C-alpha cells in the first residue's frame, strides 16, 4: 500500500521536475516561456493526479501559463545581463498583448479540450516553417518594427493566440522581429520578456474561469494546478540561464534549424494527443 501511494505521487512529481528542467532550458535558448515543453508533459502527468479527460486540456494550458511567469522572468533577467533585450519593444507592445490575453482566456473557456489541443498542434506546425525554410526564415521585410494599427493587431493577436494555448508567445514574436531585421539572438532575448507579459494575466484568467469546474486534477485552483506549477517552476529557474548561455554561444543559422525541428516534434506529439481526447 505504501509503495502504491509513493508511486502515485512520486512518478508525477519526478515527471514534472524533469519537464521543468527542459522547460527552463528551452525558455533560455529559444526565448519561449517553456509552454511547448510543459503542455505536452502535463497531458501525460495530469491524468495521474485525477480529473476527467475533458478537463485535462484546460488545466494543462492554464498551468503552463502559470509556470511561464517564473521561467520567462528568469530567462529575461539572464538575457538582460548580456544587453540583448530591447525593452522599448516590450513597453510599446505591452498594452495590446495584455488586452489580447483577456480575449484568449475567454475563448479558451468556450472551446472543448479536443479543439484546444488541435489548434495548439496546427499552430506549432505552422510556426516551425519560419525556421525550417531558409527563404522564409531568412527574409527581412523591414528594418523597423510594426507601429500604429499594425502593432495593435500583431501584439493583440499574439496575446490572444498565446493565452489560448498556454505558451509564452516567443515563437511569433521571434518571427516578427527577425522579419524586421533583428538578429535571432536579440529576438530570442526580447521574446522572453513578451512571455512574462502574456503569462501573468493568462494564469490569473485561467484560475478564474476554472473556479467551480468539476472533476479537476488534485491540487487545482481553477484551471491552474498548483503542485505542477511549483514543481516545474522550481526546476526551470535552474536551467534557464544555461539555455541563455547556449543561445548566445551558438551561431544564428543552426539555432533556427534546431528551433524548427523542435517545433515539428511538439506538433506531432500534440496531434496524437488531440486524437486521444
């Protein structure tokens, strides 16, 4: 009985700690919040904590957003020490990203788990093309970042899409910044800050819309699982600086390729999860 009890809590805990280690490294090296690592891991681990299959997708997304708060801040600080973060972009994009966040959380509360997971998989696959196709990934369309209504649309859409999927929005932000002439290293560094702007309102929103939901995994506050959040966050702060160091030591072209391949793998995993819900 004791072994069974240990296994029922020990296996999920070890899995979450491992996910946190990978998420932190991914956040540092790719400028993402770690959602592309955390969400697939949570789809595997959360059922071990109970809850219905219908609730898993929403809790995975909400919990991922909560973990990104710690991961992205740690990554942002590490990049900032290297002088690679463009804080002016963060300042001018922040209001529209946060507004889009609110829209994304509302939409997430109105779709079922199958749709949420399939959208995640499709979005990740499309994002990977920017980094795997040289004619797209290496293209520069402008030397200036979007302004005016274009900035409102892109930043707001970024917030909506990222909140809907529990990611830090780094992939889209990196695409926009590299298309606008920023180096991959500066784009990754600044994207870590965008993850922070997205994660805080998203996590709060998912916790609120999930209040009163039935059959949630053990330890959940709305659609945010507290034990999972703590386990992942504690580990991610350890490896985020390692990812940052790797990002600044690797040349840009291989870094884009690695990022693209990584996204393809995650898309395949999520497609499989979508068909199992």
